[in-house]
């Protein structure tokens, strides 16, 4: 029987014989083949513990980012529509507001860097800047994402100026169909029958809404402007549907390092900075900065409420964008699209309550189809998760039985 590397002490005729194993030169070559089974089992347990801890952390981060998306997705568009209803009409300003609150991200970024440094100092390891800061791949990807966010912000703001908030929300829900198509080509997203069914139902909801394009036209908006708002908002949904899988692709291409949540916040900072710069150029060309004070004085709810509306709208949109990037990091771009569409009924309720918007039969049918699509998606995910857990438990049982 081969002598293990673990030092064995035996007493033979009163003499202690110590087998120190192979020499130092031989030990390096035979280290893996003669490891103690107890050590291997201990390492497996440690790896499993680390994986479980990492999964739990990601679950909590996913919940936090979902809450950010919920708060931002409900408050941002509602406040933006409030801005338009009471006298606001600056399209580039409302586009700028959707990313202008990006400096607030410096707070969690700084906290993340401080925590990493303190944890590294306690373990006597010094992290390099290349490990804590985004690399060129993530940086240029963030610039591209920011430019797309800037364009999407303008399209969404322009479409919302011609449409009721509830109609705009229903049209933006179609981004899930666009997300699924682009996710299939960009990140090879796999689709199941329930997923395809949810996409089809959401698309049908948009088609049904299009049958009654003039029934809820706001006062002062012409038929041509309403139709333009309809098409422009669909364009914004398509662009958002392309951007979400692109974010996932950028994370995947950053193969030189592990993408942490701290790096995700840095990506968001760079992307929001670029988007804000794009909209700032539009505001300068359109003289929006000079018009803010005049517009505030003539605002229907008063000057103070004008500044409150645009400030909280900016914070709401920033929460939504940051949450979207976090959800993609913790899950997938497709799940982010599903979550955005899932908030549609809440937006509908708030738009009807605060703005007394009409809720006609077409909107009701569209809402039912959307909820049906959400239910189909989550039922499919539930069945898939249940099957995966059953498979994992079976594998664990087989592994435990095969151990000596």
C-alpha cells in the first residue's frame, strides 16, 4: 500500500519511525497525486461554500437592482409626463434629465473601492488599480452604451410629448420582443416554449393598441403628431431592446478580469456621462439652458414644483438605468426586459390615477395580453428552475454514494 504524503508516525519495538514522504524535489512532482483525501474533501467543501456565498450575494444584489428599476420605471415617466402636461415642452431637457443625475453614482463607487482596499489590507494583499478599475474593453463598451442611451432618451422623451403616459408605457413594453431577438443574435440566448409564447403575446398587445391610435389623443396634439409619437416610441423600444443584450455582451467580452458589481457601477458612470454629454450638446444647440428659468416661471404648478419635478425625474431615471445594468449583471438581458415590461400595469394605474387618462377597451385588451405574457414567462422559468434543482440534487446524491 502506497504511503500517503501525510506524515505517518508508527511505533515499532519502541522505536519511533517517521516517514517524511518524498524529498523536496520529488514532492513538487508528486504533490497532486499523493494528496490526503481529507484535504481534497475539505477543499471541495470550501469551494462549494464560496459558490453558495457568491450566489447569495448575487441574489441580494438582484433584489436591490430590481427595486431600483421598479422605483425608477414608475416615477421617471410619470414625472416626465407631468412636466409636459403643465407647460413644459423642452425635448432635449427631458432627454438630459434621464441621465444627468449620474454623479450620485460616485457615492457607491467610492464605497466599493474603500471596502475592497480595507478587505485587502486585512488579508495582507494589495489590489492593483487594473483589478479595481474598468479596462479598455469595458471603457469603450461603456462609451458605446452611453451614446445609445443618449439617443434612446431623446426618442423616449419626444414620443412621450405626443402620447399619454399609459400609451407610451404599453408601447415601451414591446422592448421585450426586440430584446429577445437581439439577445438571440448577440449573446445566443436560448428560448423555451413559454418564453416564445410570452414574446408573441406582448407583441400582439402592441398590435391591438395600434388599432385605436386616435382614441386617447391628448388635447393640443394633432393626428400627425400622435402617429409620429407612436412610431418614435416604438423606435425607442427597439433601441432599448438592442442596448440591453449589448450590455450583456460587453460584460462577456471583458474576459481579462472578473466583472464585479463595483465595475458595473463604473460602467454605468461612464455610460451616463457620455449620454449626458450627447444630450448637453442638443440642449446647447436648442438653447434649452437659457429657457429653463423662463419655463419655470410660466409652469402651471408653480416655479418651485417645476424644479422639484425635473429633479426627482432625474433621480428616478438614474435609479432605473443603474438598476437595469445591475439586473443584466446579476441575471440576463432578457430578464431585464421582462422586468421592465412587468411594470407596465403599475404605470397604467398611476397614469389613470394622477392624469385621469382614459382606459379604453384596446388598452384593457393590451394589458390582459401583457399580463398573460408575463405569467407564461414566469411559469416557464419556474418549471426550468424546478427541473434544474431536481437534477442538481440527483447529481449530489450520486456523488455522495460514489465516494469511498
